[in-house]
């Protein structure tokens, strides 16, 4: 890892419990070395058929910003650490996180986000990051999921 001036942990945030825990874990790793935590929520226009117009697109970015702020508050309360930088980025989470990994020291994602198919071992975004990122990837479980798996 580079010196602490340039160390950056990029966290994918979608508001799920696992992404909130990813924020906490990234901060626990970043704080001792003075690294930045880029808490990043992504949005993109939904795919539509040719000739159709996406309605309400101006609200997408606003809604994602609200989800990001709620996740930050859930992770850290009212005292968000000064090294945590919230960002709302237009783009598909999978592709954008892989691109961000080129300039990051670590990508931190939740094991499963808000996507479907709850039985999958890894979500599609976390799987893609593990397979294609240009830096180490930390995949984090949600706290209650971890407790259930630890019980005999």
C-alpha cells in the first residue's frame, strides 16, 4: 500500500446492511493509517426500449444521495469521521467500482446488496469486483448474517 497521504479505500454503498458494515470495516482499516474512505453510491438510468423516455431521472441522483446519507448515519451516527468522503456517481455499480479500483488501495463491498436471488453466495457486484478489480477486495457480511452463521 502507498503512503497514508494517498491511501484510498473505495466502499460501494447501496443502503443494505452489508454495505453499512462495509463502511464500518473500511473505516476501521483506514483510520489507523490515515487513509481516506470514499463512500460511494452509484446510480444509472434504467434500460428502456428504443423510443421510450426515462421519466423522473432527475430524482435518481437525489434518491441515491439520500440512501448514502442514511447509510453513513447508520454506520457512524451523527459524527461521520473526517476521512470519510461521501460521493454519488453516475454509472453502474459493478463497472464503476472496477474502474475506481485502478486508483484505490482497496475496494470494500458488502457480500450481498439489494439485488435479487438471495441464495447466491456473492452478489453480482461483489463477485465482479473479486474477479476483475485492480486492487485487493474486501467482501463484508452483514452483522446479523455473521452472527447466524457463527451459531452452532
